[in-house]
């Protein structure tokens, strides 16, 4: 284990350290810089091409005019029935207004927005992730923000206080391309590492292994809504495609016996009961409409061309793939300022609980993108103000590495990291375990996780390899394994405690809503011992944000 006082290949100080370089991380850094803070971003991949937003062909985002009160009310109100009583409408106004401001800023900085089909106006509600992130990278550099690419954070740094409360004070990690070690001391830390799909294979999930959860938990951060994570999507088998936008409303799903099935629970049951499912874009024979689909969704149709499939005339197999916390509600609990329960530690984007916006339901593309843009901005702004007011001596204060699991070097280990990851995937990915949940089934999965944690993960460490680069990657993989296992424990512990079905939490042994849980949020946390408790006050935001 490398201690905070040890020598590092790269040593930096900053007012704000942002861990994670997706859209939330980029906006966190820009907001902090606008507050006059010096900023460093540590990104696990390459900022601009990493994660689902950086590699996806495009996604929608809510683009709501602040002075159009009717549109604002309509879009916010439309989310409430599928939030199942667990959202705060005021957060809808706040998030959508800030995402509008962010999109407006991109335009002013010179981003060339695509035009609507008739060419009359910019189409700001449809984001092309790779071009947006490449543009934001250039803006970050113009703002003097330091970017550490291929540099996952392995441990947070913590500073103590007279009361014994530890505050986030930076982080340390490795560069997985060079093997170099790095440390950044900071006045405040923002975690924007995204959620996790437990390496299910969806687009952009390779870097999303719950690392930020573990970093936060080791300092005592809490989580909320981890039971609302049973989010799956239908996609052509053996692809990284997400969602079904490429179908353009012209497809029909079938079970393995050729009977039509609706997407969602009926299609899941079709897979479980008949052994498979199929899709075909058989509801249009219009060449113009077909060509529009091809041009609008080139990645999907590249897959069809590579497989020799004509999706308009042939059926192709589909699978239901877990999206987990990358496209669901649960995550790190945050307050109105995007602060966690740890002083100096803030969070934004997919790694946070989105219950404030979407309750127990799915966020969908538009709200999810708006949440990343807005909460990243809020978190960066709050972190800069915290660093200025409460941590002015961050460069010289005593700090210690906070990592507790998988951070030490060992000569041998009971199980390799990939073996632990395989255990997690066995329990998290199957439809019959995590889409349709049962008390006995989750208890068995959780018992397996607990056994793995206490007999293997608790003593897991990294092993020195032939060169620094391989050693750095072993250190990273070790932490990824622990992170995924910890996330699985919080998910199933929370799901066992919610004895009802609501939104993305479906229990066959408790198939209906329970009045006991109306307005109730479940907080969770802990590493040595996982805990869950009810809370009524997760969503607290003033009505001042309702009107622009």
C-alpha cells in the first residue's frame, strides 16, 4: 500500500479534484473553474472517448425553454406517474433549467450543432456524444484544467479534524498506460465515475465498474435507492447496442415460438418461458423510411451488415441486457448542493442517486443526460465553494490514504480479481435473479456475496507483475473486483428490505405497492457490515426552483 507521504511519479495540488471524465465530470470541472478554482480531472480512460456518452452514436436530452412555463410544467409533470411517489418535481425544474443553460453555453463557445431535417434550426435536443465530449475537452484545456488521462483513482485521501471526522482531501492512483503513480491533494473532491452495469456488455460499460462507490464508501458515504437498479434493455444478441431507438417504431418482437410480444415484462417472460426472443423491422416497407433509419442509426446497421442480416426482412435474436445503475435510479446519496455525507466530498451524474428526479422509475435518455449535465455543474460549483471556505490549506494539511480493500500488495491471493467478478456477474446479470426478484433468491445471492467478501475480498491485494504497466493494471483490476462486489451487496440488501414492487424493483413474492413504503427512501452503506435504513428526507428542495 502506498501511503500519502510516499513519493509519487506525478504529484499535483488543486482546489478541486474531479474523478471521472464523462459529461458530469466535464461540467463539474468547468463550474469549479468558473468559481475561480484550480481543477484537475482524473479519468480512467481518455477524456472524450470513454464511457457510454463518449462512445455512443447519440442520445436525447431535455431542452426546455426557461420562459415556456407550459412546456416546463408538461415535461416535469409527465415524469411523476413513473416516479412512483419518490421524486421531487422541483428538482425537475432545477435540472432541466441548468441543462438548458449548459447547452446554451456550448453554443456560445462555438459548438456546431446538427441541424433539424429541414435545415431551419439547430437540433439541441439530440446530442452526439463523441463530438460533444471532444468539444468539451478543448474547452476544459482552454480553461486551464489539468486532465490526467488513463489515470484511475485507487484511493481517496482523507484529512482528519479535532472531532475525528475525516474529510475528502484528494486521491491517488496509477496511469494504466505508463504504470506511473500519481497523487492529487485537493480542497474538495467530486466523484463523477458513472454507475455500473456489472460488465453486462452494454455500450461503454468497460470503465464503469462502481469504482466511485467504493471510494466514497471507504470514507463513510451513504447510498440511496440501490434497490431501483433492475434496469434491463432489449438489444440484438452479442452487440453493444443500447435501447431500441434504431427500430424507429417499426419493429415487432417475437418469442421463440414466433408469437408477438411487447417489450418489457412480456418480452422478459417470453425469454424465460420459451428460451429466446427475436426482433424484425417488419412494420414498414417504405424505402424512404428504411433509408432514414439506416442513416440515423449507423452503428446499429453496421452490426446488421456485418452479420449479413436484412432487419427489414429477417428476424434476428435479441437479449435482455442489464443496464444496472448506469440507467437506473440508485447511487451515492447527495443533498441539494450535491454534497455527500462526507465533508469535502461531492458527486454528480450517474454515480449519484437520481431519485430526486426520477424516483423509482427509469430515467430515460433525456432526463438522464440532463441529470449528468446539471448535477455535474452543481457539484463542481459546490466543491469550489467548499474548498475556498473550509479547506484553504489543502496543499499542506496532513492527509492519509483512505483505501481499505484491495490496495495492498500480496505475494499470493485466495482468488484472482476476475474470479470475484465472475461471482458478481453470476448473481447480478440473470433475468430470473435481478429482473424478477424473490426474497429467497436475493438472500442466496447476498449470502454468496457476503461469503466472498469476508473470505476472499477482505484480504484481496494486488500482485507485482513483470513491468510497471502490468502492475498498474493488476492494481486497477483488483479494485474493480472489490467495487463490483460491494455494489452487489448494497443492491440486494436494499432490495430485500423493500418488501413490495415499485418501479424498477420487482418482487414476485411482493408483487404490489405497499403503503408502508409510500414516500420512503432506503439508505444503505457499510463495507465490513452492510446496513439499510428507511429515510423520509432524501428529496428536499425549495420551491424557488419551480419558476425561472
